[in-house]
């Protein structure tokens, strides 16, 4: 399949492992985003990050590329949207009661829109779960979250990622943390990030595009490729993140991309 971005109405770029790793842009990323902006193309940067679009916009700026928060959709933003829509609908006269086991980004996006729960005996509509390594996921708060879920709070995971890359290697992801809590509380978690259909449909609604007219470039077969294919998108797998080339032949059909690239430099001269 020829690498041609011009045939798609919108180009969707995963961030971590595709556009950047930690605090440095990956090869070809800045040039590609600038080309999309110069052409006036519809595009979005998407991520299972537990941070807010505003924080990631600043992070990208520090890497040399300006991306408006409106062009960034994070799993944390999708989670905030879900919690407000789902639980405010149940009790429209009151704000949802939420325990934050996730991040400062969630705190910023939901502050003033929810009632924050802090103790295990308080009424609680939802526990928002992030990764174990964050300031809100102390050992005591993990136990409080488990008890709240056991007494009826919904377990809302920002995403289902098993692991994520860090400077020291792979870390436990949100999905691993949520699975632990779900097992302890004997419940099923709700996930809002990639590869959930709700994430991609909300993103396409914001862009005013049909998912079938989009191409998604990402490094994670489970969250990027499966999620994109699940709503009818074309998918490119980049090997700049968690997937090695020798892993590709063994991928099952629902995780198999339409094309494989080494990194975003391979899109430097394609039609856009």
C-alpha cells in the first residue's frame, strides 16, 4: 500500500512512541506536524496520556512544535468528558462525586465540575484510575479507592494500556492498575482511552470527519491499530515506540496495520 496522506480527510498521530519519547521529539515528527499545519490539513495528536491537552501542548512547544490544545485529545480528556456526561445525567441537580486516583490533569479538568471524594465512607459515583506512579495513587489512596468501588462506585480507567515506556523501561500502565482494583472489588472497569470506540468517535466528532476518511499513525498495536481499525480507519504502525519489526508478522488480523514504517521520516516526502 503506497504511503499517501493526501487521500485522507484527517491525519491522526499518536504521541508517545510516535511523535515523541519522554521530552524529545522523535525523528520526522516536528517536520510532519509543521507540513500538516502549513497545508491547512485536519489533524489531531492523540494519546492515552493521563495528562490534559493544555499540559501536552506546552510539552510539545518545548520540543519545538506549536500544537493548539484543540488539536490534542487525551484519554484523560475523554475520561473527564465521560464522567460528566454519564454521572451528571443520573443526578442533573448535583455534581458527580469523584475520587481521583489519577493525575493533576484530571484534577484541573474536573475541578469545579465535580465534588471531590477523599474518604472511604463518603458517597462516591466514580473512582478515576490512572497509573500507579502518580501523586494521587499513594498506597493509602489505592486502598481507599478499592473500598469505594466495593461499596458501589464505578471504576473508570483512563485507558486500558498494560504498560507504558519510561526512561528506565516499561512501567505498569493504567490497565494493570485498574485490573488489580477490579479484581479486588469484583467489578468490571470502564475504559475511556484508546482503543475504545467512544474515544475515536468523540475525536472524529470534534474534527467533523468520518472515521473511514482518517488515517492513524501509532506505535501500539493494541491501542492504536486495534482502535483505529475498529472504527474503520486506515492504520500505519511505526516502529519508533514499543513494537519491534520481528513482532509484526505474529500480529493477529485485528492488530495488523495497513502499512509499517520505521519512523515518521518515512512520511517526509509523501503526498500530504
